[in-house]
C-alpha cells in the first residue's frame, strides 16, 4: 500500500489500527482522515466504520459532516439496520439544508433504499425527495436509480402505467455505454450493476 494511503485501508486488524491511529495523532486535520477511512470500510467492516465516525463527530472541523452521515448509513445498511440507515440519510439531508454548498447522494440513496426494500410507510417521503431533486441527476446511474425507485414505488401503490413509464426510462439509462461527458465517457455508468433491480423492472414491462 502506498504510504500516503494510510487512511484508506480496505482491511482492518490490530496492526493496521495501531498504524492508523499513530499517524492520525500526528495529523492536523483528523476529521477528514477519520471520515475517509470510515467510508472505505463501511461495506466491509461496518462496526469499525461506525466507531471511526463516532470519533469523527467529536472533532471540531467537520466540513463534510453530511457525507459522514451518508457513510454511516452505508455501514448500517451493511449491518441490515434500515431504520438507522434512514435516520442517517435524513441527518445528511438536514445538514445539506443548513449548508447548501455541501451536497451528497443522500437525496437519491434514501428513496432508492426505501423503494428497493419496500418500506411502504416511507413511500411519500421517497417520492417527495425524488421530485424535489430531479434536476440534480448527472450520470446515467443516477437517472437509472431515480427512475427505478419511482417505478418500484408506483408498482407497489397500484399505478402500473406510471411504473411502466419509469421502468422503461430506468432500463434505457442502464443500457447507456457513454456518460455524455466528453473527457470521462465511462464515468457514472450502470454497467453490470443492479442485476436484480433490472430484472424487476423488466418484469414490470412484461406484465403490462
């Protein structure tokens, strides 16, 4: 591992932890290193990530606080705790309202989780988020997740025509092999991800 990547460890054990905290003690901006390391571990070592984020939130300099909440949501999802993940996403969105210059993917992550996990009680919240942030969609994968969430919710509340419309738009976005950005044509593509969701969307079209 490159020496400068001491705060991007993809594995964790006592030896790595000792090195990380030794370097952290000498670092000037501790909060940034804590959050980045937590983000790197959120899906593999969620309990470690949450412990690092607990320490992050004690730091004075927390300019990326909204993203830290998103990282904690990822850790909670890995642990299967949807309620705490939703609360973390909501905290991220609340922080974005206080600091509009700071943006995360919480506006899309939260409704996508609500839709894919069938959290019926949160459907209204999900649709409101999707509608209010549609202008922020940038990459094909964003467009895919936006329309996929809308399609799944519409299907579950008995709106098959709306579900089919959004399912088609989601699958169209998933099929794109160019991002539309001249110098970064391969960035933000769906590629081979979300196979299960795409299968569900295809079923919505077949059932119409």
